[in-house]
C-alpha cells in the first residue's frame, strides 16, 4: 500500500530565520491568525504569484517588492481575510502593516513581504494587526515551536499544518557545509495553482542572488505545486516565496550545490503538495493521476486537469466507483492543442489493472478496482498512445463534505 | 418572483407522428426503457451531435444517417445503457436494432434513427431490444399518452419528463395552416452541451428539406440548449434531432413562415433547457446568469461557463451564500481570448442589488441577497465593461445530493 507524506515529527531549521504567531482577532474563532517569519540578517527572495487577474492587495505589493529584486527582512501573514477586491483601501491597509513592521525592525517598508488568506471582499483590519505587531515580534524564535506556531496561524479551512524540510551537505572548494530547506504551506480549497499556489514559504540558509533563486523556484514548483488540483479554482492570493539567508556560509555558485538544492527544493515542494491535497476540503481519497504517452507535457497536463476537474469523475471517486467511462468521456472533451486525441488509442488503469483497452471496455476485477479506489491513495493511469511525455498530477475526490464546507463559509 | 417553465399539462401534437414505450429490461428497475417515435409518412431530418471525441455508437450511426440527407421513418431510443466505449460490437448492436426495426416497418435500416443513454462501457443487449420491437410498434399512438410514455421511457436520473410544444398559424399564398412544434428531452447530469445536448427530439408537421431544417435547428439550440450547464461534463451521447413530417401541408419556403418556425423552435428549446436545468441532479437553486458588456458573444459565453463550472461558486449557491468574491475570482481566471479582463471594470448583481462595484466590495443588504439566492430561481448579472455582447446562461448549484447521486451510479 502506498501512502502520502504527512507533516514530519522533526523539523530541520535553516540558519538565519525565526518564527512566531499571535491571535489578532481577524478569525472569528479567536485562533492565531497573524504569523511572522524573520530573517535577522535579511534574505534574498524569489516568488511566484497567482495568474488570476483578480489579485489580492498583498499579491500586488509583494510582486512589486520582488520585481525590484529587493531583500526581505520579514514576512507578515494574516489568515481569515484575503484582502482581495478591496481596492485602493486594501493596498493602503497592506502598506500600512508593512510600514509599521518595517519601523519596528528598523528597515524600509519595502523589506516586509505581506500575505493574506481568507474571505474575499472584506476590509483588512490593519489597525488591529499593527497593534499586535510588537507582541508578534517579541515572540519570535528560531525553534521548531516557532515554525509550528507560524504553520498553524496561516491556515483557514485546513485541518492540519503543512511542513516539510530537507538537509543536505554541500562540498565545494570552500569546504563542506550543511544546507537546509524548510517549507511551510497552507491550503485546502480554491486549489488549482497556475504557476504558483496558495501560500507557500520556503526558507533556506544557502547564499544566492534573487536571479539565482528564481529558476530554481520555478522548476521545483512545476513538478509539484503546479501538478495538483483540488477543485479547479485558482485563488486570488496564491503566493510561493523562497527566502535565502546565506547564514550557512554555502553559496549556490557551483553546479553540484545548485543541483542538490534544486532536488531539495523539489522534494520539499512535493511533500507540501501531497500534504495539501490529502488535507483538501472534504477529501476522502487522493488520486495520483499519471497521464502518459502525450505529445507534450502541456498536452499531458491539459488531459490531467480535464479529468481532475470533472465533477462526474470526482464524485465517482468519492464513491470508490470504478466508472472509467467518465474518465474516458473527460479525455474525449479535452481541447487538444493540435490534433484531436483518438479515443481508440487510450488505455486506462485503476491501480495495476487495465480497465479500458483501446477506448473500449475490457474485462477486469471490479471488486479489486473498487478496493483500490477505497484506499486513502489510489493510482490511476491514462495512456494516450500519442508520444513520450507524461505528468504526475495529484488530485482528490469531490465529496458531500466539500459541498458542506463551501456552502456556508461567509454566512 | 420569477419561475421556470415546467412540462405543460397540455401537449400539442404535430401531425404525422405517433409515439410509444415499453420496458425491455435494460434498466434494473424494470421501468420503461425503450421508446419509439414514428413518422408514418417519413420525415426530413436535421441533427446536432456531441462534440465529445468519445462518441457513442448510436451517435456514429445517427451522424452517418443524417449526413447522407436521408429520411427518417422512426426513432428508437433506449435508456439505461449508453452503448458507448463498446467498440465494433457496439456499432453492430446498434445496427442490428435499426435493421430489425426497419424490417418491421418495411423500410431500409438507414431510415431508423437510433439513440442510447445510460452507463458508458456496458454491452447493449440488442437481442432483448429486438425481441420487444413488435410490442413497441403495436403500442404506438398519435396521442398525448403516447408522447408522455416516450418522454418517461428516455429518462435516466431525471426526476420528471421534459416536454414543450408550440402551435402557430402560417399564412402563405397557399392559404392559412396551423403548424405545431413538439419537443421532448431527457438529461439531469453530464450536462454541458457543446453544439448539441443530451437527447432532445423535436417534431414538426411543417414541410422542409433537410437543408432548410439544419440552420433553423442550430440557431434554436445556440440560444437555449447551448447556453446551459449543470456540471460542465459534456456527454458522449448528446443528440438533438429535428424531424419534419410535412403533414400540416405548410412549407417553410416563405420568409414569414420560416421566421415563425424559428421562433417556435427557439421557444420549445428554451422551455426544454429550463426544464432540464431545474431537474438537474441534486439541484436546489437554478441560476440565470447574465454576462453582459462583453467584447463578443464567445467572450460572454467563456465567462459564463467559467463561473458556472466553478465548484466554489456552485457550492456557495447551494448555501444561498452571497459570496460574490468567488464569482469575481472565477472571472479573473478566465482565459480571455485577446486581452485580459480588467477586474476594476466588473460589476456584479445578485437579484437587483449591486454587490460588487468596479471589482471591489460595495455595501449591500446581505439578508436580501441571501433571500434572493434561497429562491428556486435567482438572477445573477455580471457586467464586464468591455463591449456590447451578452449571454443568458442557465446553470445550477452544486449540492451534497449531486455528489450522492453520482458517487454510486454504476456500483
């Protein structure tokens, strides 16, 4: 039986960062909703943001910060309010929080990276947040407890925090050094990242310029956070931020260290993607969808997304129903880029069993397929018979619980 | 309070057609599952079929029939089995039913139009169907009872049959004649028609060539059946068939009759679309979505479909939750054809209240908006501020009941 990675017991801390969280009264529940990550010596930054044209105020502010190649001293995140569709007021509220945090750290507002997540269209209570900043800053610590507090405070409908970390040894002409990559994420609904996803914070103590970091971040995300979907809705607040403190003393200049860092970033992002999907709203079954033999990676992704967003396919999965006809019908309605997909070349597998051969029914053990689908994680493989490209896509079933969670969020 | 049209008490019968249904044991429930519509003097035909590249056997056979401009003597429909993804066997099973029915009517197999609807990937029991044909044919009658029997036998997860009819008077140089248009449809899930939808049968007693019928059919569908969606899944069996018997004595040659016929067809199709959406699987609320001020009709449709297929928007509607932020987020992630939609020009209305002004929150009476959304039918208006094109799109909420219905269909 396969299973997905959960948040680990042991968290490896990169040097140069400290973390904290407090309750600022943004969430009605009174739970912690304001989080801080600080790089005491500053950090270089790379980031990816939502492709949604309705972008939240902190996304606009964060985008400007990163595009100027600026350094980041601290990240301030609130949950319970997305600060989106709040117009000029929203931008000003966001800037006010950055200015206040900058003042307390003795740095310009442009060194504070803001994030928000929660309901859209409600004014951000900037004053309440600013009033809590001294307490938040005083509470920071470079400890596992700090990381867990941060991870807990940024969640909304998540049932658990998402944390992953990897440590590796980099040896260069300058000697041998340990480098650590730590990732923290939130997200359980509105999950269909487009080049970025949700709120994901990656921290490393390697030294790297923003220009060196950006391609590493994009590559790691392409194979992890960009290959998953819970409900096909792309959030207005999606943000992935990578901060490098340089505190380990190692730099990414040499090729071997860069490769190891890339692998570590990808591993952390894949673990976070698995944690996010398995904690998806109302999710009972996670599906690892392998779309193979496509003409291009884009084609494989298109097919994977069409299957993963079909309400009929997702509800069949909720019932552990091996109704492969719905998967085939979803493949059939894909707008394939160049020439149409030929259904008579399509093979579908549930677990290790072939359930559809050359686009038509074939004999299979239905009970076994049902048992496979009833597991917490099930592999489904769709072969298109057109080429050599493949994608591994993480997705979920659609349950009555998802409907319940989302039918009364704001009222 | 607005409401949608239901199937009428009184059915107007076009001349030249008779109808019947029997139980052939395809449905496990033992309910009627085999239906017949016969044009005793034959009829000209126009049809639209699914754009899904996985097309059922009867779609392939019917497409060939219509493309050769052939006449139709009878339509034979079974429910409970889609005869899709059944390969060469499926085509042969379909042809066998047509051959047998043709023999009984004394016409070539090519004058029998076949349809199937139900589960994908299961072999069609052609022998059982053929054995029931004599009883089916003997039972036919040109009566309301016959029409109702036909409409009941073609349903699957529908909770009620869908019937609409219109009668109008055409006066030409040849005198004044009454012309009738009757429509019968089925469908409650896998509803996102692409140029055709589900199973829809339109009967008229006007005289018209296949070439005259086709553009009338397409136009009527574009403004009705192609502007609705329940779950965004396009069926493999979608078929709209229009048959013209000519039995009224009137012909569509003159412009006025053609215009009246076009209006009658559109009215019948719109009524059927409303009946289908309001009987959608698990549907509690029907949403009439008006997307206005788009650059083109295609752009308006794209925005309408993106909103209508968002699981988060649909679940908010299920809870009568005026969470307009999710609608705005869906607009923001549309792949607008030429240049991006500017959120700051977007207005959103729930009922008659504006809830989002220029892409940002505005004060509104939340209780009133909640009350509007709690009605069986609610109007939502999205204005893009880009042009003069608009679309009226019928869609539904996404409820836990939809999940329940679709989580155990085949098992």
